[in-house]
């Protein structure tokens, strides 16, 4: 994906998460420090049903644009769902797992993006 496509996909993901009331959405640009992806999106839901609904909505919104995940892990347990969209990894946690794994701290060398940057995209 080129940079414009990446930003557009990020916006679609954020919109899908916000539609289902995701909590504390964080975007980390890891393109300069890792080869596994360009961006992490980290968020959490409050319970298993909401966490699965967040995942379902992201998958549905991106599929409408013919963007399919490479892999989705953790859906059935729903304490940490990982959605792999090649250059974008979406992490959807329950609150306890998010605190325990603390990906924001682990990837603190990445650049945290402001959600307002994406809202400027049409």
C-alpha cells in the first residue's frame, strides 16, 4: 500500500472502531523501527461481546473496500484480538490484557499519531 492508501485504511479502521464505541484508540507509526508493519492500532472494549463486535465491524468495513485481513487471531477468547492487515496491525484488548501487555510502552519508540490527523482525510 502506498502512503495515501495506508492513511485511508487507517481512517476506515478508526471509523469502524469508533462506530462500536472502542475505548482509548491509539495509533503508533512503527515504520521507522520495525519491519513487521507500518502501523499499530491499539484499543480496547469493555466486554467480550463488544470486543468481538469491534473486530467484526473493522472486518466488515474493510471488506466493503476489498481489503481483507491476512489473519485474525484470538477472536473466540476475545481477550486480545489481533487483526493483521499486512502493513497495519489492529490490537483489540479487554482492559486487563491491555494493561498487562502494555504495547504502548513496549513500542514507545514509535511515533504516536493524533486521531485528528486522520480526521483531516476526506
